[in-house]
């Protein structure tokens, strides 16, 4: 598949995604092109190992300053941890894209 139909996650999130505990991902504008209804192949960032396909439910903009406990719950982590992780991955980011998804082929 082309890179436009794929997405990667840190391998530590594989179990959460497969179990349905993680149902969103927050990305920068380089990954804002996904559209609702699209099916994406999912691989680990570190090894590029496929582990499932997901269907995009929605893509919405979310300012970093407006992240809430609901976002953290959907990411399956505390809000403080989520904010720290985002700042580590995307230092100084202000505009995020919330990609809501469901696993379609584990």
C-alpha cells in the first residue's frame, strides 16, 4: 500500500490499539490528510511491522491547549502523560489533528 493509506504507531501502543483501549491518535499537519471512511494499514514506527488495519471515523482539529481528559481517556493514558508525550514528539506544536479510528482487521 502507498504511504497515503498507512499510518505508524509506537510499538508500545500496539496492545492498546488491538484491545480497543486506544481509539484516537493526535498528529501534526503532516498526517492531517486522512479522511473519514478511509481504511489504513497500521505498522509499528520502530520496526515497520504491520499489526492491523483501521478505519478512520473522523479527523478534527484540536488546539494543544484544549486537550481534555476525554482525549487522554481515548488515548488510554493520563492527560499529563499525553501532553508530555505530544511535546516530546512534536515540540512546541499548537495545532493537532485528532484521528478517531476503529480496528477492522486485527
